[in-house]
């Protein structure tokens, strides 16, 4: 996964909101809204692995049970995803 492009969503007022790309390592101080690992989704594992591969452990923010909740939490400026 380190060589693959992934999307990041941030609140519209976030300092990265106007950027067209960001380096994953620049997100090291951000809390992430993620789906629960227990949901069995490999996406969560991929994100955790990718963060570690660039030198940081992700900061766990909110856990959302559905993708639409992730988007809503980010829009409400709770965290990024």
C-alpha cells in the first residue's frame, strides 16, 4: 500500500483542505476517524500499516460504524479520515 494513492478527507476549514495532494507523513499529528477493525475491513489495516511505514502511529479519533458516518464526522470538524 505505501506506493498506492489513497484519499484523505478533511473538514473544509482544515489547513489541508485546499491542497490537491499531501504526504501521508504530514498527517502524523492528526486524529483519524476510522471504521472499526472488528468490521473485518482491510482498509483499516492498510491505513495503520501505511502510517507505520512512514514513521508514525495513527492517532485514533472517532470510530464510525458506517462510511457515511465517517464523512459526517469529518464534515463536523471532528477529525480527518
